[in-house]
């Protein structure tokens, strides 16, 4: 009886030692190892240190591209602050409020493109010094690990931004972020290509419409005659009109339409918010007495406004009513 009790004690002692070793080793693996002999804390720290989207070499590539894309734009840096209406870029970025589609978004200046904000700004360009009336600010950012360009023509301290869909600009920014060389298009090569292809463009998308420029109140890509299937036309001139002081139109400026009924308050067309890959603009008159302004969709070739869009998507078009009364029946195509 005594011998059996002794054996049981020895067996119990051995089991206890084994359990302690297993628990201790398992706890070490759980709290200190990632399965490859490295601690989780070490792995997180290492990934944070190596994660980067931007550096001085990429910054130089983008600058060279922007100089050719439009030499009217200057680069804003910590050592070269630029005024943009009421703020200085990039110094005032940290205290500036941003909104997109009437929703607040966060942004900050970032040396490597990493951080905790919605948009990490790695570069900024503006033409404020050369064209105050049509001033525009481009913010090159990293958003959800992807290159994203924001644009604004806001004149207040609170910036309303939209996402840039200009194919040439966005594609080349993506190349720079990936460490590749952007596609430079000199005026001579662009002229040469345009003679052999109707799709060659320098600063606007292949459709001929530049939604980025329209958002900045530059309506040159809208100028021309647009006709619907009933023979009715919208003729956009190269003249512009500011909204009258004291009025609360959403449009701050519009391109004047030909054959307007009033010379004092002619009909105008202007940009608006981006909805996917097209813009919901507006047209009508700035006449304070009529309060007449209607939606109009500005849709580039190759883009369908919605799944119900049955207009000819191979062409640029203006869709009266913004699609509320149909698409094909309300579409105006550039002549």
C-alpha cells in the first residue's frame, strides 16, 4: 500500500512538471513569437519602418512630369510655401478642414505617404500665382494604400475636394508611386501622335472632356456645339460669368451659352460634384428673379452614368436633367 502511494506521487509529480513546461512554452509562443522565431512586437515595428510610398526620388519624378503637364503649376514644399487663397501650403494643411461630397475627411502632410488620416498628402501643386481667377490646387495623396489625387478650387479656408479622374495625370502618378518613370509627352511628340490618332491628348482625357478642368472653372473642354437626336442644340461659348454677389447659387461661375434670352443674365453651364467617373453639373441662369438652375450630367466617352444609361457611351455627352428624365432621350452629343 505504501509502495503504490509512492509510485502515484512520482507519477503525479512527473505529470505536473510536464504541464508546467507545456504551459510555459505555449505561453512564450503565444505572447512572444509569430511562428518564425520573431516577436509580434518586433514584426509590427519592422513593418512600420519598411512601409513607405514616397521618397525624394519619386518627388523629383513627379515634379518633372508636372512641369511638362502644365508649367503654370508650382510645387509647394516645406521649404517653398505657396499661397492658395486664404491658406499657405503645406504649412496650413494641418489646421485646414477638408470635405468631400459634404462629408468631412481628414488629411495631413506626409513625408513617406503613411499615417493615420484618410488622405496622406505627399505632394501639392497650384497655379494660384499665375491664374488667380481660375486657381486650382492638386493634392497628391495615398488613400487606402492607393495613389489618389484630390483637386479643389475652393476659395475658403475649408476646402471642398473632389477626386481627380484625369487619365493622364492619375496614371502617371500611379507610375511614380510604383517607382516607375512617368510618360512624358513633349509638344512635338504630341503633335506627331495626334496626326496619326484622334485619341492623342496632352492634358485632357481621351474623350476630349477634362472634368478636372471643369471642376476648376476652366470650361475650354466644353466649348462647342452639342446636339440631341431632335436637332436641338446647346452651344457653349468661351465666355464665362460669375454668379452675382449676394446670391447662393451652388455654381460660382459658368460658361455662357449662345442664343440666351437675356444679355444681362445669359444661360450658363457649370461643373459640380463628381459621381463615380462623371460630373453632375448644372445649367440655367444666374438671374436672381427666376431662380432657374437645372441638373445636367457631363459624361465623358467610355463612361456610363448608371446601369440604366442607354445613351451612346462611345461619345462625350451632356445629359439634360442629369438622367432623371432618361438618358438617350436627353443626351446631347458634341458635333
